[in-house]
C-alpha cells in the first residue's frame, strides 16, 4: 500500500507553498502546471485531506496544509543538518532559517541585519518572528532566538554575541520639572515608565552600587501612569517628558549623545542583559545557523555603543 506521505512530497509541497501558485511552482520545479496539479491531487488523495484551497487566480493553504508545511520544512531542515554532519554537502548555507527576536531590538537591529544576510547568502530562506515573550526553548519552533540574558536551560546553546546594559534615562524637561534622583530610593517619588516584557518582575528595578565584594543592591518598586510592551513607544513617552525609563543602551545611545535624553543615576548598575543567540544543540553544526550567528555577532560588534567595554 502506498504510504500517505512520501519523501519527495516534502520538497514539492514546500516549493509549492513558497511559489504561491501552481503555475509559479511549475516554473520553479521545471515541470508543467498540470503535472504540479496532478502531484498535489495524488498527495491529497493519499492523505484523505485537502491541503490547498484553489481559485482561478490564487491559492491558499488549508489548516491541514499549514500543518503539513510546518512539519515538512522542519524535516527538510533536519535533513540538511544531517547531510552537513555527514560531510556530504558543501559548507554553503542553504535551507530554511527560523529566527525569533524581541519586538524593539528585532525591529531596529535584527531585521536590517537579516536584509544584509540574505544578500550574502541568497540560498537561505529566513522567517523572522518578533514577540514580547521568548518562545519556550523546549519547542522546535525556531532555529535561532536572539534574546537578552543567558537562558537557564542547559539543553540549548547560548552564545554571547554582544554586550548590553540597561540605563535609566529621562528627558531634560522632565528632570527640570521634577528634579534629578540622587539615590535609588528617590525613584519611588518619580513617575517611572513601565515596560512589560519577558518574565522579569514588572515595576521592580534592581540597582547595584559598587563592584565585587563591596557591591550593594537595592530593589526599588517603581510606579507610573504609563505602561507598554513596546520599547519604542516607551522611549517616545520618555522623550515627551512623561517620566524616567529603563532601557537598553543599544536603543537610546543616540538620544543620550544628542542630549534628548539624560542618563539618571549613572553611578548605579542594573542586572546584566547581554545579547545572546540561543539555538538547540543539534543545530550547532548547521551551516545556515553558524553563518547567521557569526554574521550577527560581527555586525553588532562593529555597532556596539561606544560607552561599553
């Protein structure tokens, strides 16, 4: 009995979905449009479900087709990885690369880097998803996640690709009206702009004075009338003079240099938030993953805020 899913179907369906139409898939695969239609019909017949909604001008995947495509691309990616491990393919990065990053940093820094990366490696297909919360590391939803801080999961590789520190800042207008905090406890009397991202305790700012054995840490419960899950919005609120903000130096360095924002409590340090590329151990030898992580690390190194060591 012919199995419902055959190996050749996986690449065919991935190409069909990427092409967006039967005729475009035919050109991509070098066969006729009727041959594409026949192959698809045979797949659906063997599976007993419809994978594609067809109209005269366009096609779309059914929910079953979306599921099929997701697993097909994952399997094809694993085949690429296996071939590389066995030394049967060239080191040229190819295949699907699924990237996840945070909203603000992903939009401002990772998306432009991907644009440059695919020009250098045109055989890599990149899918970028931005999210407030990092995806569960136990799920096979992404090949590389760009995140702040090292994850506490030993089953993944967390490669530090750039230093990062969070700074407190506010606009000169806000500080002129409300005064400049001198010690961390002064923050309790100020309007602090909140950002709800990740799993960090919301509204609790931890500040450390000194280094090494002489370091002392204070946890300040902040308050404020503005909260968002988007860092760019929070920065704009700070620019508008609404309060004090804690934000990555990567995102506010240019505003500090221009004087539009002023650093607050510069003698105190927040918890480290270095930028890491996180990926499953099984992907560490995949050429597309290695090439992308190397590319991001090199690019960020050349653009790191000058104030950092």
